[in-house]
C-alpha cells in the first residue's frame, strides 16, 4: 500500500477524508440497555469525537458533544432532567437537538441562549442499538436495510466489545475466508469430529479456498469455494457493506452472524456483534449462551466492555494454566481473532505488508473505501444510500462441481426475506 493510501485509510477524525466518509453513514453508537430513562449520561467516543448520550424521561435518546459550549465542563456530570441535559457548572441546559433552552447565569433580557447551538446528533433506536448519524443533517440517509435491522427484535441479540486496534484491522478478519482453516484449526477439528458437521470437515480438508468477489452498490459479495464430496463443492458466501458491516453464515438452524465495526479513534474500535434468525424468535437457551459470551459473542466486562480474554492475560483468561506456547492458551473463537488483529499493534503500517492471492477481498475492500473517500472529497455522494442495497444474508451451500454461476445458484436464499431462509450446511 502506498503511504498516502495508508494515511487516508487510517484517519477517522471529522476533518479527514475517511472521517467525513464514515460520518455519511449511520453508525452503531451504543447498546440500548446502557441507557436508563432519566438516568446517568454515558460517555462515548466515536470517530475521535468525545460525546455523551442520555435517555430523557420520555425514553428518547440524545447524543451531544461532551464539553459544554460555555466553558468546556463535561456534560457527563450534567443533570438529566425534563427532556434535556443541564451542565452542573453554570446550569446551561441543552435539548436533544443541541438547543440551549435555559441559561440561569445570564439575564433574561440578553436572550443569549437563543444564539448558542451545541453540537448534537440525531439518533434512532432499532433492535437493541442506538444508531447515530454524525454527518451533515441535509445529507442524512435512511437506516441501512441490514437483515438484523429488519426482523422483529425478538429475533435478534446484540453485544459489543472494545477492540484495541484500528477498526479495519479487525474488520478485515471477517473478510478473510482463508484464515478460517488455519487460525481456528483446533476449534474446527473439534467440530469436524462430528461427521454431521460437514462444513467443518470440508474447511479442515482445504486450506486454500478459491476466492471470488462480486461488487454491489453498497459493498461486495465474498465467495469462498472448497471441495466437498466427489461431485460437489462447498460455497460460503459472506457480505461486506459500506462502511463497516460484515456477516457470515452459521451452520444448521442457528442464528446468523454479523458485525458492525465502529471507530473510536485511529487506534481503537467498538465491535457490535449481531445474532439474528430470519424466521423465528431466538430461544431462551440461545440468548443465555450469547449473554455468557459463547462463540461469536466475546466475554466482556459489563461496565467497560473490555474482553475478559485480552492482552493482559495473553487472551487466555485469568487463572488459566500457562501453556507451553502462547497460542495454545487461546481457546475461544473471538479471542483468537482479537489476539491476532491486536497483535499487529494499534495501527499497523500497511506499507510494510506483502499481500498475496488470498488477500483479494481485503485489497478490494480497502480500494472501495479509499475511492469513496476521495470521491466524496471531489463532491460525489458516497455509495450505499439506498436501504435496499443492504438486503442480503450470508449463505453456505453444497453445489455441483460444474456450477460456475454461483451467484445465480445462491441468489434466492441470499435475499433477506423470511420465506427464503434455509438451513445452512
């Protein structure tokens, strides 16, 4: 990667080209369950910007710049009252739109409060997440039509974690089908011990899948082809949607899986993990397992959302016996992914990489992001403004070996409609 491209991709601040692009999409800001009506404000940082969120007594959410427009006191210590947030220092009060609606330390006749507009961002709550839009109001799009946002809330579970690396470092693991059979080899071997888990058997058998990419208006289809039986091949089709949404198929009649990768700044990110079933509510057993941090949902500290398997304990968890080699102690799926992407450092210098054929998808995703940011700087609206462009689900299918038009073969099952859902292999 050229140095200019690396720097462009790395930046997330409001004045950077990539930061401006990211702000033109809705972003997952925080979990709905983090906010209580009339309760404490919550600090958060998105795209290098310090913010506070609060849920007013009427249940609606506000998202404001953290520092009061008067003299910069933190609104984290503000009073959540009467559908607004009042600074504890001098009492300036802001509504959800950033209007200053009270200024008790100023004479009424000055009407100075009418001249103050505090930075504020619109929010929408949907399926357990507060979604925020940090871009220009007159360019605000509709929420993306991701399947986990279109099914009933009873069909969805969402968690989040903090990851200490650039948001694309983590996201690129989701785009990398080749690592599945190597990084997660031991976990696959355990699953392949059950002959009914045929996809695990096939993934173990072939370490070098054939990769194909199909561009879409809002992202890409990512197809990995592996040999299956004598007359068949195993196709695993994921999606990547701009700017940072990924999903992938889960075998059987299990909930499907997806991520929203959200920059905190240039060296940290929030990872929202979605499990959803297109055709039925999640069972209580499924929800309990997800809440316990199984498989794709990491175990986290309930206050900080830091993973319990982290760099401080070599991603093995506290109290575990020291293994002969560090990698042997990392037993959980998400811990393995986190360990590898954080091991690159907070922001890896991509000019030092040597990309290979298996990095086809990653290279194309980077190109799409960089091109969209540069196009926006030239006055062109970013892609992915139509909610319908996000209406796909991941699929995994066994197809005859002579099938070349894989997209046609999986198209019906890939459409995000309840009636088209079929159990994946």
